[in-house]
C-alpha cells in the first residue's frame, strides 16, 4: 500500500482512477479498487466522505470528488437531482456538507432509493425538506428514521444512504428501481461502506449490500424498524421509552400538505 504526503510529483505513484459504465453512459469511477491514497497538503481542507476508527486514513474518498462523480452519473432512467433541476447546486452542497459531517460515522444505513417527497427534494437520504428548513414536503419514512436515530442516540454515528442514490420515478411518484439501476447505483454505496458496519433497510437493500437487515419503517413498520436498530445502539445502553404508534401518527401528520398562506 502506498502512503504519501508528498507534493504532486508523487501523484503518479498512486493508482489511477478506472472508467466504469453506468447503464450505458460513461463516468469516472470514484476509486480504483487497488487505489489507497492520502490527500496531499493542498487538499487538506477538503472534507472526506468515508472514514472510521478501523479504516486507515489513507483509505478515504474526497467528498467533493464523490459528489461531482455522483452528479455526473446516469443510472438507468432515474432522475439525478444532483445534476438536473434549478436546485441541483444547492443539493450538491448539502450532500458534500453532510458527507463531511458524517466522515467518521461507524454505521452506514442503506435504503432502497430516494423518495419523491424526501431526498429528491432535500438532497439527503432519509431526510425531507421540512426537516431541514421547516418548509416544503415532509416524508413519513424520513420522519420515522430520523426520530428513531435520535431516540437511540445514533444520529451522529450513522451515515444514511440509498442503494440507488438517484430517484426512480417522477416528481409526484416513486417506482421500484430496476435490476440494472441497482447494480449501477450500489457502486456508490459499496464505496461508502468501506470500514463501516452496514445496516440495510428493507430486503432490496439487504440483498444488494449483503448486509444485516432491518424492517422498513413504512406501512406500520416503525416499531420493528426501531427494534432492529436496538442491537446497534451505542454500548447497548438504555434508551428513552419509545411509542411507535405516536411516531406513526406524527409521520402521517407530517405528510399532510402545507396550507398555502
């Protein structure tokens, strides 16, 4: 393994990036499988997307590169909200900041795909715009996931992601991702999974990531979702009593459209 903190002249010693095909379109891969590198001093202010206590600092992905390559990706017929639409720049900045903030998260919580009321609007997995700004649409799954992570004191320890990071569906509906979209999108999740414990939300994510499974919180699954996460709670310490029915009522209330003013 090559470790270097030398000037750019030594960059040639680092394995170059590969080129991968994503649903027929070409984009730069964010890491060659043989590449272990440390950022040079000129890039030291750049936040890192992946890191953990058991993963050496030389095995990291620069957040900026990761987000740029995600924005350039074409994953089947999914909508890439990091490239398309008037808010794409904002969503890229949000994602880069989030990945940097969770650079040392020990767990990767992986869902199936973004929802039209959730990450397609907010730019962050398992997060709604209303949770970020108090405005815009809310999503029941995002409400349950974020509230549960706070209840279990895991929020700072978990990086949320999706097997397919771009949205399969329209601005008003979701659809299941295709096999090809899963095979292409999971490459991003696999890179973020390095050095982390992966927790899959739902069967599709569990199969794609070959990871531990927890019940998806939708359709009455809030309690089962929480119970599945309990095993990952820090040190197994006691947590505040949780009422799943109250949380599901809150999630349904959050789905109610905002009243125009």
